[in-house]
C-alpha cells in the first residue's frame, strides 16, 4: 500500500523538546514546497528513478529535499523505508541545521562552522533508544531490505552512503566519516575509506588480525552530519563534535553486537552493525563521486553484517553524489576550517568560499584585508596545508565578493600578472580522488598590487545606489 | 593515480579500473552487465599513461 506523506507525518510528529533527529529537522521544512517535496509513486532506485528525478530538478535550478515514499528495495520488493535525499542542496538549509537563520547562509556559515567546531558537547549514554525499536540479527539482518540507490550509469551498483563509525583498538574515542557501502550480498558490503583517521583505525585492527567493529549510520539530524565533517585531531571524539553542532549532547546507546564496547547514536534512523574482515578484499566501484568523475574499480575491505536496527517509520538517507547535496556537505566544513586556520594566524580574513564550479573541494576563494604584499600567498599556503586536496587557491581583496564568481574572475583578469602573481607548487602529495591530475597546486594572488601605481575598479557611489530607489524613480509600466 | 579502461568482452562497454588490478589476478566486474572476467580477457584495454 502506498503511504501518503500526511500519514507518515502524523505517525512521526516530533514532540516538543524531543532529542534532535532527522524527523525533528524535517518538521521545519515539510510545509514548504520549495524546501521539501515528496514522491508517492513507486520508484526503483536501482534503475536511476531517484537520480533521474533529482537531475531534472538540478537542471531547473531547484533544490528541494525529496522524500521518495514508496521505493523498491534491493530484492525488487516494496521497501518499508522511504528514501530522503538532496537534504543539503542549499546553503540556507545547512545554515538552519547549524542554528543560523536562512539569511546568514553566506560567509557567516563558514564562520559559524568554525565556531561550532570548538563547542564540543560530550555525549550521554541512554539505556533505551528509538533506533533499537526494530532489531534484526543473523540472516534477518539483510542489507538488501534497504532501498539502496544506484546513482550513475557506470556505477557498479547501488550504494548506501552516509556515515561509518569506528574506533581504534584500545581507544575510547570514535571517528565518523562519510563513506559508501556496496551491498554485494545481503550480509556483505565492500566499502572505500578516504579519511586518514578512519584508515588509521581500520588498519590498526587489521595489523592485529582482528575483526574491526564498524557501524554504518543511514540517517540522522543534518547537524549531526555537519559536525562529523571536521578535520579534527587524532584523539577527538567526533560524537562530542557532533554534539556541538546539534547544540545538545548526542545520545548514545550500547550496540546490539558489542554492547558497551561500542556505542551507537540512539536517535539515528537506521544502523548497520558489522565487522571488517582482516586481510580480505572485494571489488568495489566505479562510483560517480564528488569531482563528477567515476572512481575507478578497485579492491577494498568489506564488512560482514552482524545486526541491523531501525526506529519506527525509519527513513533511509541518501546523498546526490557529485551535485549540490554532496558539494555543500563538505565545502562548508572546509570553508570553516580554512577560515579558522588562516584567521588564527593573520586575523585579516573576510570570507572563504569553495565554489560549485570546482565541486566545493578543489578551489577556494579567500578575501582578505591586505596590508602588505605577500600576505595573499601566505594565506594561500596555509589553506593548502589545511585542505590537502585543494587544487587552486585564489586570494582577493575584501571588496571582491567571493560568493560571486564573476567578481572573482574579474579580479583574476584585471589584477593578476601571471609572471608575478601565479605560483605553481610542485611535488605535493597527489590526491586519492579520480581526477588523475598529479601532485601540483596553483596559487593566484588576485589582490590589487600595493607596491606599484595601479588602476582601481570603477564604482558608482554607494550613496547614489541607496538614494535612487527603483520603485520611486522608474516610471510605472503602462499596460498596452 | 594510474588507471586503465577495460572493455567488457560480453557487452563491449568500457569502464575505468585502478592500475593495481591490471595484473592482480582478480576478476573485474562489468558495471553494465555484471560479467566477471580477468583483465587479460578484456575486449580492449586502454592503459596509456603519462610518465
């Protein structure tokens, strides 16, 4: 039977003061068709029905979160889990998830991110959890009961995106990182890891020849996820960082498989508990990733599923890879990290933006209040050190709007002498992404030179712009 | 990162593979038709590489 969004809403109406969850966030946007749309017809996510619809919205420049209420699961049967995707596709929704008003989705958002990173809230342990309302173990723990999405035509198959949680042997802090799991069989999923802390943890278990406990979380409040995107130092408990972003402690509960030895988020939607088999590898990829290219087929570790748990009326969260949903998910965190890093050193950063044109990962525009020559290059070098996969850094003056790419490219075209203002940084570690572009980086100092007499940009006096109000001065349009 | 393109001998569609799998003795999986085969059984291989 098809479910209507109204029916689901009634069954999951979030109580006032309830712990933050995906549902409590969705309550903020459900009534606004510009922000939240539903699809009640049956879709087959393995046959590109989900990404086909999202791609059309993208072409129209519309970015609502979309909930598919009646998808098929990987067995080709009606799934009991709706799919929610495109949640992070606007800066305004990301601002809201960080506790900012929608009007502060520009440079304020990166600064807010930088602020929240330092506001850790230690998690609390509870004995009962919504995510344990339904528990499957043994053969009942079937990955294929989930409506996993196949995104792009060359993808090896459907994937479960969202976060993987692990901890190193003998340590009591947790790392959370976005990854993708290919449900190869109902009880086995290969996955790739792209962050250094998670790699260090999983390799530590493998060196001991022991199975590494991991948890795949397939849905939570967007603030929880934004809090996990920080490049935090080794030893930081990312549950505490996520709590800072939620502005309340993350509630944890002992896992079904390992009890108190591995704590899982109590207010998540769906959790897969599993163990990575040491020394074993399976085939994963191709997969269309952030750079809008395919990650190549490769060997990767896999987990054997030990349990699947979910809350009542759980929703499977997905990310529209390589598109705004995916781009903003990481770019805002990196904007905040670069802002923090450069600002702490120089105190002259105005704004930081990682544009859609470079998939929010590979180019950063930084505006500074320059007081002497050389500052732009110093800021750029610090950004490169902070975000290793950066490819191009452009530094501009404070009067250039880094959120307006036309403005930035004006500065590049009219304030940059390539011989003087462009630096090629060689022999940097090559990125692990599919771009295949090697190990060099580019710095462009597009600030106005101050050591020579140099032209300045034309400007209509701001006082005149404010004085000539359109509604007062333009003649009204005459109807023919 | 060094890559190569393998053309599936069954459906004759090409996909991208990490170089580490070129001589690893592991079967590739065609993302279009799920056929499993060794890289040397590819209908074609493009492994051009800039040194």
